[in-house]
């Protein structure tokens, strides 16, 4: 019997599922359907593909690259695709192997760096005046995330930092599909609020849109700024509200996917980052 083939079978199954998701991502139309035209099948399959791919490549990094840094690397890169999906997958990883708790927590924190970087990129491209008032507080938030990740790596003695087992990390497509559907519902609500109430419902819209994506509301804010339907201060508050809403949702997701040990590490860093961003944005 070919025992080597049996050992690689989980990877073959995962690749098959990834290919199905990628096929759906490319085949389904990239346009809105349903209420407020907010249901986009292309985006749904893209999210699911990204979430599952993070787990798959993290597993490969651990098996073939480096036990200690594979998860961190996967978390950091995954954040640029979807930080929400990355938090979910890092929590699943930490629960599957306690030896990876510290490293999965760091990977999850570094995925949040991508969220802040994307806020800066989008505001720079779409609303440069908004970018100028956000660059300092957002950059400070990035620095705080790196600092807390370094603290966890240096001083966290509750988990091992040695060699971990060559594990095949969780590939929980059931929970990933459920998360995708939940975020779809949030997108419908936030899109409806934005279309129905415009600038008058901006903060409420920012709260709901932030649950799914911290920077999805920036395009709408940029259009309101250009049409002078919104002043710069209110635009800044809306972006920060979406970021904080997204942070709270990620913390809830960390509790669900990784449990208290994972969530307390993520929660401390997320709270510190939000306090720092808001403090500089309000008082400077």
C-alpha cells in the first residue's frame, strides 16, 4: 500500500475544495442581486476561498518551511486578503494545537496591520484630504500592533515556542461558509442603511459595514466628501467607527473560534490599538 499517498490525502481533499471555491469565485457574476443589489456571489466565493486558503497555506508553511514562523507568516499575508477570515482561521489553528497558540495570536494581530494599511491606501486614492488627517493615528495603530505582537512573542510564557508537531491544520469549511453567510446579511443591512439614509445614517451604516469590513465604507465616504454632503470631521469619525466595529466583531470571532486563551491575547492588542488610534484622531 502507498502509505505516502495516504499521508498526503488530506491535502488532496483540501486542494479539491479550494478548486471548487475558486471555480465558483470565477464563474459567478461579479454584480449585485437581491435586496439593494447587495448580494454578490463572486464576493461570497472569494471570501470562502481566501479563508480556507489561509489554513491550507499555513499548514504547508508549518510542514515544509518553519514550525515557528509559518503561522505568523500566513497570518500576516492572509490579512491583506481578509483580516476577518484570518482571525477566524488563526483561532481554529490555536484550538487545534495549543503549541501554536502564541504564534497564531501573533499571526492574527499582524493580520490587523493589513486592515489599517488598506484604510490608508484607499483614503489616499479616493479622498486624499481624509488620508492626511488619518495617516498619523492609523500609523500609530500599526506601531501598537507590532509592539504588542513583539511583547507576546518575547514574554508570553504560557505556550511553547519550540518545535511543534507536523500537524495538518483545521480546514473547517462548514464554519467558514456559515461566517460568509453571516457577513452577507451584514452587507445587505449596511448597504440598505447607506442607500436609504445617506449621510444622516452614516454612523449607523459605518457600524454595520464595519462588522464585515473596516474599509468597505470608504468609497461611499469619499463620494460624500466630493459632493460636499459630508464634512471632513464626520468622515473621519465614520471611518474610525467602522474600524472599531470591525475590531469588536473580530474579538467576538476570536472568542468563538479560538476560545478564551486566544481571545485574551487578541483582545488586549485590539483594545490598545483602538485607544491609540482614537486618542490621536480626536485630540490632534
